[in-house]
């Protein structure tokens, strides 16, 4: 966890993008959102995907370890915010968005009672293998039945370059979510041509996959 805080302090946030994720835009309909739906964004960083969803009229709950990330999100997007401290979180509030600053594993079902969908970009794949089952089990325990999850993952030969982001293949996704979720692969393709860091490391391929999960 301290590594992430340090990365934010040093500005080493290569995962952060300036434009909304094209797969979110392409596949958002699989979340079957209604007007005013609340979307949970785990390990949210200062993702502009949250701004995209806000501008579409949805409500957002994010969770993020780094206070710097939360502050930068509101300041860079010129959103006025207020702060409330609880035992485990500093919660940043602005209209239709709350970012819980603290550990994902401290969130509970009460915190997410309004949530009907989850958007996971660079959350599952940010975690080392030994934390992933705990992550998916905790996610299962804090969201309601019927909730849908849009999950974006990467898969590449892990022996050729170290993470994060870590490689998570289709069999691993199916195994991680087999208890309690229906899992549909929406798309998977090799995108090495758009990944200079992986090209420089002579990685054979980098597959980008998009899944829609449905909590039973
Ligand atoms: C790879 S970044 C992805 C951020 C964001 N999803 C995006 O697409 O830009 C992962 C983020 O997870 C945060 N993080 C890591 N472990 C966490 C935890 N246990 N609870 C909350 N946030 C965490 C890190 O600080 C980092 O900002």
C-alpha cells in the first residue's frame, strides 16, 4: 500500500489517462444503467472515466488510498468538494460523487447500498496475484445481488515484464469470479501496437479484454 502512496507523491502514475476509456464508452450499455444509477469505481485514482460518468448523469462512489489522488481529481476538474472524516476514511464529497479515501478492504455493504454497477479499470490488475481472490470476494460481499460489473483486464507473458499492471488471463478471471457471478467475455484483442512500454520490453503480445459480470 505504501508503494501506491509513494507513486502518487512522486507523480509516477503512468496508468492515468487524459481521455475517457474507449471500452467504457463502447460497453457501458452492458451495465444496464438507469437515470441516476450509482456506479462504484474501486481503486479509482483520479480517473477521468469518473468525470465521463458524472457528465452522463450517473452518480459515483470511488475508493482510493491516496489523498493526493482524490484532491487532484476534484481540483483538476474544478469540482468544489467538502470532506468528512470517519474512523477508516476521509470522504470527499461533491454533487453526485463521493470518493472514499482509504483502503478498499475497509468498505462495507452499507457504504455501497446505492450502487447498482461497478466499473473496474486497472483495479483487479493493479493487485498482485495473492490479493486478487480477496479483492473479488470482498467486492462480492459489498455489492447487491443483480449488480453488474464492467471489468477491463490485460494479459501478457508475465515472465517478460513485471507488473503492475499484472497479467490476468481469461481462465484466471473465470476462476476469480466463478462463485457468485455470471461472467461474459465481451471482447479480447492484441493491442501491442498501442503499447510502446510493452514493445520496448519485447513482450510477445498484450491482450486487452472486457468482461461483463453479473452478481447472482
Ligand atoms: C493502477 S491505478 C488505477 C487507477 C484508476 N482505476 C484508473 O484507471 O486511472 C490503481 C490505484 O489503486 C489505488 N489503490 C491500490 N490499493 C488500494 C486499496 N487497497 N484501496 C484503495 N485504493 C487502492 C492506488 O493508489 C492507485 O491509485
